[in-house]
């Protein structure tokens, strides 16, 4: 988890104390927090798995607080702490620009669902950011407990603009123009300007009521210029009182938005050329069976004492081997380059018994770096996904040929991700898939040899085992640092 | 007083006034439809707390 968490929040602060994350609720949030708990809203959301589970802990006030905690609380007076919450520790966090379409859709739906339930308890989320969500067991979960504020009849929806620019806008772009648009969020951490989104969307989006209202027309009215926006606190809601919503209206609005999310099941899909690659699947049953049995064997060897804390599956494709690995680890992180495949893995997690898998879209040659303010808001994928075992199955030929990475660079990547072990599959030049990839390439691939492969990997690892797979020229390696 | 650290943008608030007007019409028709359904004994099948996965499975 990054260091600069929740630095903008004035109601609470997330703090790291002896390796555990806590959320300190400040005095000024007392009324909201009490209502959240006493009205039964928090319980209702927790039972539905929509909000992170948490428990209250004994609070230490003032100068008795550990120094590190005081530092992290920064400007907030240590004497004005109301509650100390220990949330369920997030096993793995991915960011919105790493999500597939179906993951975005789940977050959108969950956000609107939470708001509707909250409105039933006279509350509403004051933020509308996808960064307040993480995934567990394939479900979108809100972890910002202090994001609730009171909602009374006639109040405006304060998070509306943020909703449109950070959630609805990017999601509409993905739906109409392809999943690739999620990546734009990486360079626009505070959302996309609505007039920009409006211009990118196709004409047919004007026929969709939600796009027409909340993006196209809203984009013409809303100003992104914060100098023109003088509203900073709820006192001014007196002026905008007549411009707000009744509860019935705002619930109706949420329902309308939610029905669009439900209707938009799939994104626009461009890439048809990979269909040939996957369809011409040469993988014989014997090859797959043998591969599976060796990997299970190796996993059993590595987990004789205990389950591994984490296994990383690079180039997870359908998630087949992530699912196998999930029985041998506390968690499995599946990174996959292709958006459609990530959607497939996400579906597989939901329908599988093993739900300790986290999937996200990642290009191994363009990984998520440390980002945000002072490069401390969001962590590099190398930090988040580092695991005791890294699997690189049916992967290295893609990295070598499509990404033009040398074996040394590939080995460096696997070394950086791994704490100890690597299982990697060498796919020789004579392999049908490799031949497909090099078909129209100008360069010679004389350096693409097993010798070159082992020489590069031996600079980082020891080769523990090498096994040729049945009915294939592919070779599995078990490596150790 | 709630300090809102997210700047809502005054343009968006004005736009919400328009939305509110539109929603008056929507809510009006929804009430009529709900009344008619009630009169014909149809149960209210709207369930906002249904999971997305459940909805997708039903539609599949």
C-alpha cells in the first residue's frame, strides 16, 4: 500500500501501525459515523459484502499515540480522534486503469447499489471515485468507510460531477470505443473532462438517455475550471436548495444509471486478429495433462510445510493455471495483457470454488510505476505483485518476439517479481505458435535458442529441474534464487 | 458543517436543477405505472439490492 493514502480526507485518515492499516475517524465526522453504525447502514452493507469488514479498536489519545501514527495524522490534532477502526486488511489492490470492462461494470453497479441502500438510511456517498474500491473474491468492495455524508430532501448530489468524470465517462468510453480507454485513466487520475469524453463518443451515444444527459449536455454546462467554482462547504446548499433532489428523484436517477450499467454488458471489441492465434490451438491433450501434472507436482514440493503467501501468474490467459495454483497459496495474482482474457479470468473466479485470485490487465513491458503525488499515492505493480513463486507459462515467446525483449530482460522481469522461485516454460523456435509470431518479421531469430534462454536465467536463478513436455518441444523449468 | 474536499463545480449544480425538472416527469410516470401495477395485483419485481451476477445469469 502506498504512503499517501487518504491525504485529502478531512473526516478520517488511514494510518499504518506496525504493519497493520487502521482508519482513524476524526471528531468532526462523529455525527455521520454514529448514524452510519446506529441506523444499521454499515451492517446492511457489510452483510451484502459491499463494504470492507471492520471492527472498532480501543483508541489512544493525544501524546500516547505512537510517534509514527502522529506523523501520519499530519495536520489533524491527535486529541480529536473519535474512533479507531481496524478494517479487513486488503490482500491485493489493483487500480481502475488496470481493470477489465467487467470489473469496471461491477464497480459502477456496486457504487450505485451502495448509494441506493444508503439513501434508504438518509445517507449518500460524498465521493464518486473508482479508487475507493478493491476486488475480493471477484466482487467490488468499497473500503472508504468515511465516504458517507447525510442526505436530506432537497440536497443536490454533491458527487455528481465526480461520478460523471471519474466513473460514468470512462465507462461510456470503454463501452462505445473499446476497453483500451480504461488506460487513459492512468494519466488522468482525477477523471476525464466531460467535454473531452463527449467529443470522443460516437453519434449513437447521443441516442442513449444517460449519455445524452450526464455526459453530452452535462459537459456543455459543467465547468472544469475550479476558479469558477466557489462552493466549498455545505452552507452554500442553502442557495442551491431549490436545485437539489427529493429522495425519490435521486433514487430514480440512481436506478436509471444502474439500468444502463446492467444493459451495457460488453464493450466494443476491435481486436479480431488474435482470434486466429487462439483458435489454431495446437495444444494436444497429452501436452496439457503433462504440463498440469508437473506443475501440480512442483507446487506440492514447494508447499510441503505451508501454503505460499502469494503466487504470481504472468500471462495468465484463461486463468487455468491460476486456478490450479490457488489451492497452493493464500492468494494468486493473475496478470494478463489481453482485456478480453482478463474478463474471462474474472468470470472464472466468480464461478470457481477457489476465490483467492486477483486478476488485472498488465503489459509486462509497460508496467504500472509508482504514481500520483510525490509518486507515493499508487504503488508499482512490482511492489504489489511480488511473490514467492512466479509462473511464466506460454509467455516468454510473446515477450521476446512481440515486445522485443532479450532473454536477459525477461529474466530480469521475472527476477524482480520473484522472492524465491520461478516456473517458466521455454517455447522453442520450431513451435507452431512461435512460427506464427515470426511469420512476417524481418529479423532473423538465431539468438532465440534454449542455450541463450538458460544462460540469461542462470544469471539470476539456479535451475532446479528441467522437463520436456509430452507431444511438444516445449520445456518446463523450475528455478530458484 | 461538512467540509467537502471534492469541489463539486457550480456548473454541475446548475445542471442538476435541469435534471431535477426532468426527473419530476420520470417520477410522475413511474408512480402512475406503479399504481397501475398495484391495481392489477402485480408484485413489485424491482430489486436494487440484487447482485449483478444474478441479473446477468437471469439474462443469459
